[in-house]
C-alpha cells in the first residue's frame, strides 16, 4: 500500500526534504540532520522505499554541459481521444528520447511535451521526423524556452524546511 503525505510524520518529511537535495547522503549523516539515531532512520528510509514514496535515486546532469540546451514546449492536439488512441500515442512518445516530459492536459489541447535538443535545427528535425509521425496527432504548436528559471527538483515536503 502506498503511503500518503498525511501518513508521513515530521521525521519522514525531513528525510524526504534532505534526500531531495542530497540523494547520496550517508544514513549516519541523514540521522544526525533529522534528529534520530541511525537504526530508526534506516528503518524509516526502508519503509519509504518499500512503500514507493521514494521511487529511486539518480544522478542529475547538466544538459547544457552535454550540449542539449535547446528546450521547446509543444502543444499537441489529437485527432482521436479514445483510450486506444491515447495508449498508442503514449507508447510512441516513450520511444522518442528527445521528449523529456509528456503530460496529458485538460484544456484547449491534449498533451504538452517538453523537448530537449542541441539546437533549433535539431529540434526541427525531431519535430519533422519523430513528433509529426506520432499516431493520432492532428497538429502542434511550439514554444521555445528562452531561460530556465527553475527546472529540477520539487518544493520541500514540509512548508518550512528546517
């Protein structure tokens, strides 16, 4: 059973706040920061992992240093929004590595994609050769990002992190 935010106590929330910023912190240091001993901290961490609250750990890389600093947001309108069409679209999107995020939207369009490439020319190629061939796609509108003000990480779990 997955835990809900309301099921987490202040120690669990502190653990999540610390790990969101420092995923490689040792259990000993994590315990010191949240004010518990190592064993209960380790037990809480395992419970958060086992319940799916903590889904995993990963390295965050700087896409600009990797030459992938062109970001475009793409509104997608579909020709068909039945479940089978949406499933086909979703499956196809998962195969395009340049699509960093894909969200189904309730509004004037059906999906919003975040696409990251090295350049405008690279984006145009991805749009023409990959995105435009997605199943049940009616049309797209592209918005190019000029600057990322906040891009990674979530707001703290607790209103005011200590």
